[in-house]
C-alpha cells in the first residue's frame, strides 16, 4: 500500500488548516473563540426531550410524541407535493399538446 500524492495534499491541508485555526483561536478577540463560547452558553440552556424522573418508556414520551408528529407531517407533506406535481405535469402536458 503506497501513499498517493493526493493523500499527501489532504494531510498537508489538514495540518495547515488546523494550525491556522489554532493561531486564530489564540488571537485576542478571536471570532472563533467568541462563537464557540456562545454555542456553549446556548447549549447550557437546552433541555433534554425526556423527563429524567420517569422510568421505562414513559421517560421518552415527549421524544416519541415529537418523532411521531414529525413523521406524520412529513408523510402528509410528501403526499401534497406528490399530488401537486402529478396535477401540474398533467396540466402542462395537456396545455402543450393543444393544437390551435
């Protein structure tokens, strides 16, 4: 197994980009550092979609309900888009085959 030149280029780009990110990170007033700090602060405000006090399947009731709702709405949306596409294809086909 030999290393191809493209793999060497990928490794070099990875090392250079990591070095660049670390250099930017250490600069005072770094945008990346501020962004990561804001992300961490927002993640601390998040709550898990289950109740840690409950046991068994009831613990995940909110998670299961949300997943079920998203699944049902996705199926409904797919049906609406498919129906609209079917109707519009037939309409355009009818209008383009008319002979005046």
